């Protein structure tokens, strides 16, 4: 599910990349997200590609896909320390 978050200065919309959230991620990022690869083993992380303004990034399951001025990827630990969910 896409929610709104803030770091105190900038608000972003974001969703954590999980293979079970693929439909929501596609709705959120549209043509900017593609080529999800799900390994045969549940212990391995799924990946996908995200087109940003400057480059194409590999997103690993568990990372956050966020959109402010453009799309970007944030590691889970960094995201949880930096951003707080906006109520409503």
C-alpha cells in the first residue's frame, strides 16, 4: 500500500517492495517499474528495475520505492530512521 511519509522537510509517497505488493507497486510507479525477477527459492529476494530521472536502478525486496520530485530507492533501515508516516 502506498502511504505518505515525511522527513520533516519533504513529503514523499512510498511503498516497500515486496513480491506480494507487485500490483500496487505497478499502479504507483507505472511504466517506471518493470522486470520483476522472483527466484525459485523463497529465501532469496525478488528484484525489479526502477527508472529514475537519471538512471535505472535495481530494487531489492525490502527496499522502499519513494516518489518526491521523482522516483528514488531507499534501504529499509535508512527509510525507517529517516521518514515518519503522515496520518490521514
